[in-house]
């Protein structure tokens, strides 16, 4: 028997056509005191790249690949180990120097470029078949300009893969227990705290060292599509509390993964 009253439209069924939850990469679940995981990522790329990323990446061997920002250094090592021809672009010389040493020790080759992510004017148009942007947007003050720059350096038919610590996890007070909001989800710019390391100001391109930027999910989607990309997939990955997080964020998505192609 239907419980729909006469003349009322029936409520639509909720249909999930794809996975609505994927676990994070194992590195997110490791002992935070383990400082040597980079030594193993060359033989276990899944330590750095989650299941959604590996699916969107497909076969990367031989592809000219830009990795935007060093971050924890694991993604460029993993991509190089998978056979990609990696160029790491980061505004900080210090982070690149550390990655150079790690790459030599684990036996992978890559190129390095110190450049401001909001510009990338030193990169030739249509250079890369793949751009991997991991935790990069917090360094840029103009998200639309940033994705336009990325679009310019991707070849037609190339792919952009974005991984961000989920914007919903960036707004909470750094205190134990249940999370309490420290700021609005829609507060895009905030000053860095004394505890947060500043960017390498010896690099003239690192102009935003005083601030961190917290772009929303819709900000990313709008900026990526406005730049000329076609979004082919969005995944929200993981939902557990990480050992390095102060508040208990269990139940909130951990990573935002967006894949987008540049039309031919």
C-alpha cells in the first residue's frame, strides 16, 4: 500500500551510482612519529595515493607530469616510481631541497622548479599530460587565476587531479573533544598562527606567507570549470579521526579528490 496521499508527488528514491566512501591512503593512518615512510613509497605507491587517486590517474608511465607543491613529498616520489616523468613545482626552495635528497636516496628521477603557483609563467604552454595538485590551494590567494594557469600548462586531452585536505576539516578549534568551529566555512582567508610555519620568504614568488586560504568545495568546482576543464569525477575520501588531529573529526570527510580533463 502506498503512503502517498492523493495528488501528491511521490518522493524519489535515493540512488547512489558510485562509491560514496573510500578509505584514505595508508600514510594517513601511520604512526605520526614514523619519519621514514618516504623510503618505502617508491615500492608501495599506495602509501601516498588513495584508491580514488589511483583510479583517476590510470597508467602514468611515460607521462609528462607536474606535481604542484612538495607537501609531504610522498606523491611525487610515488608518481616517479610508477614511471611518470615528474616535474615538481613549489614556491619554496627549502622543500625542494629536501625532496631532491629523498629522490636520490630512493632511486627515482625528477625535475624541480621553484615557481609561484598563481603565475607559472616560466612553464611553457601545453607542457604536461598530467598535473597532480596535492594540498596546493592553501598557498594561493586567487583560486580562479591559479586554475587558469594550470589549464594553460596542460596539453589538450590532459588531466588535472586535485587532492585537498577536506575544507570541512579546516574550520575547527585546535582543542580536544567534540569539534567547535573556530571560523566560518566561508572564511576563505585567515592569518597564520605563530605555531604554523611560514613559507620560505627567501623566494620572491612566495608572497602569501602571512595567510592560509581555505577554499570551499564549490570554489574548487567553479574555478576548475571556469578555467576550461571538464570535471569527470569528485570523491570525498575517508571519515575517521587522524592521530595528528586535535579535535575528534570522526564522520567528516578527510580528503577531497577532483579529476578534470582539458578538452581536445
